[in-house]
């Protein structure tokens, strides 16, 4: 069980490192997806450890948010690829204002 907690913290660390270090929009969103995955694994770990049925609703809610996040990623990718952007956040913020 301790190895599962190490895996959870490693996933959160990789996700945070990706969000902090990357300038690419797609990589940032994928890093957020990794953090969502770690939170789902952590909730599943808590549900099995406490034998509680109330965590399953929270896991389904997080899966719904992660699916919505993936759909937003696809829309952002389609819009930016249509206007021939390089998916760089600094360029996007400069062009916005």
C-alpha cells in the first residue's frame, strides 16, 4: 500500500513539473490530466482503505471533469492548428494584449 502512495506522489510531482516547466499548451493540459489521474488513484486508495462507499461519487465527478478537460484540449488544438499557431503560451499572451 505504501508503494501506491509513492506512485501517487510521483504522479503529482510529474504533473506539477510539467505545468511549471512547459510553455506548450498541450503539454500543460496533459500535465493537468496526470494530476487528475493521481487524484483519482488517491481517492480510490482512500475508498478501499476506509471501506466507504461515498468516495465513488467523487471519483465519478473527477472522471467527468477529466473528460471535459480532454474535450477542451481537443477544441483548443483544433482552433490553434486552424490558425497555424505554435502552441506557445508566451506568444499567445503577447498577441492577446
